[in-house]
């Protein structure tokens, strides 16, 4: 089995961490047990390009239990947990190509290793795997009949391919399932981003001013958690609807130019490029902390910051100091890459349980349905989404009411009124 991981000395640590995460992933565990019996992915090669974490380990273990021949590669150069990668190879016989801190060349050599596997199904987080196929289809398209996509940024890229009529196979947008983005993007990103900032810097958030750039599901989560820890939160937005929502959620909303002056800590979660730029760095306070939790490292102009700096030096793990002319300093976390995965461990397993239940069940769904699917981006079927919510509630010991016959009739009729 081919693989590329950093250090087999980390195998034991990786295994115990994978088991620890498994304790918090009861829905995925149910799926794994059923997959083991039913083998819905038997005979299928599956290439997954995901953050290599203990939660992802539990997903690929479930996919293997379902009969899939899985290769796992990193979806970000900084997010790999090397102990997990080592354990997956040694303890679980899963081919992993991922090394924390890998450069672009090695990152793409891993993507090509995933494609050389000749997958029937692709599983992406950010669409780097699928876009690599679309850039060189003659080389890589071969056996693929469908894929799944984990994140907002990936879904946007795939919808762009679809709109241009260039999408080559159907993809399920796992991100768009309610049991994914309502929870993972909001509570997962909310907590793990704050976790990354605190682990990197050990700052006190109470009393500090945190600027959250972007008020999508992720931004809402980060803003709510920062507020919960006592920070004054400022939101910047380009969408009037989201900005209005932020105002009514009790946050100050203003243009970046103004927020740049006020913030102690900045977090970008827009999914867009060039959000914090030179003109903003020039306005920032001395010792401002700048971080990103959007999928790609394009939200903060790190190249611009480097050019402006008279000196750059690491000051802590995941923290670089940029000394600007005139004496001010800016601290950049996790090189401007996902701070929650670069400086912390990503979203907690409890929430990834639902995201990855969606992945596993979507893989099963496309394995059965692919012949009937068009070259489009599909939503996760609503019955899968609801079932995951039902199982998650059950695992948490929460029961809810059901509709009475009278209520069902009322909801399906139009006659009853004033
Ligand atoms: N994305 C965000 N958090 C993650 C995690 N813990 N595992 C895999 N992907 C993630």
C-alpha cells in the first residue's frame, strides 16, 4: 500500500485520539456498524481529499467498513494531524498521503496520488480534487461516476463549473444539508476558530474588540462565541441582508476601513479574496492579531503584509510577528490559513458526527443512484438529512413531540382560517 505520512512513531497517540473522537460520533458509529453488515460500497474505489483529523479518520474507517477501497489525502497543507495519518496507515490499513506543513508541490503530489487510485467516487473538502480532474480530464476522469463536497467554498466552485456546463459528473453538496451547515459551520467553526486563536495566543477575549469579517453561517458562529466570552464584536459584511441580521443580533456593523482601526483581533470568514488588505494593515493598532477561518488562505493579503514589513519573525507556535515601518506590529496566525485547523484541532467530533454521517450516507446514495443522476450539483436527499437529525437527537437523549392526526390534517389543508 502506497502512503506518505510524517512519522510512524506517532501511531499510538493517533489511535487513542481516533478512539476518543469516536466516542463523540454516535451517528457515524451506527452507520459504520450497518455498513459492516451491508457493504453498500463494496468494490468501489473512493478517493477522499479532506482535512486529515481524528474525525475524518472515523469517516474513512466507516467507508472502509462499507467495502470501499479508500485513499485519503490532505485538503489543506496545514491541517493534517500527523499522528492520525500514521495510525490510519498502520492500524487501519488505509492509504494516507498527508503531512502537516507540506509545500504546494507535495500537496499536489498527494492529490495526484488520490487520482492515480482511479476512484469511482470522489470526496472533497474545497474541491481541489475535482478541479484537478477538470483541469486534466484526459488524464484523470477515467472511472469516476460521482462525488461529494464538504464545504461552502467547494460547492461555490462546483456550481460555477455546473453553470458553465462543464461539470463532468454529479456531485452531492454535503455542505447544503441542514444537518451540516446549521451545525458544523455555525457551532463547529464558532468554537474551533476561537479555540485556534486562544491556543495560538493565550489572549483574554473578555474586553477585547473582535472584528468578524463575514456573517454567513461561520461568521454568525464566530461572532456569537466571541460575544459569549465577553468580547465587543464588530461585524463587516457586503450583503445588506446579512449585515441587517448582524445588526439585529446586537453587533456593531461597519466598513472594514473603520473596523480596521478598532479591532484587537480580526477573523475573516467570508469565503472571498482580499478581505484584509494593505490599507487596513496601515490603520490597525499596534499588536493587532489577524486570522482567517475561511477555506482558502486568500482572505488576508499575507503577501502584501510581508512586503510592508521591515522584519518578520515567529514569536509562538502558529504566530508570526510582522514589524511595520514606524514600529507597529501585526500578528498573523497560522500563516493566514484556517486558524481552527492550523492552530487547533478543527471542529469537535460531536458536530463532525453529523457532517460525516452526511458524507457516508451521500456516498452510499450515489453508489446506488449514480446512473439516474445528471452532471449537476445535488442536495443531500431530505430523508437522509432528517434521519441524521433524528439519530443525533436520540444519541443525545432528547425526545420530541410528533404531530397528531388533527395537526397533520390542519397543516395539509387550506380551509381553516379566521
Ligand atoms: N473541518 C473542520 N473541522 C474538521 C475536523 N475536525 N475534521 C475534518 N474536517 C474538519
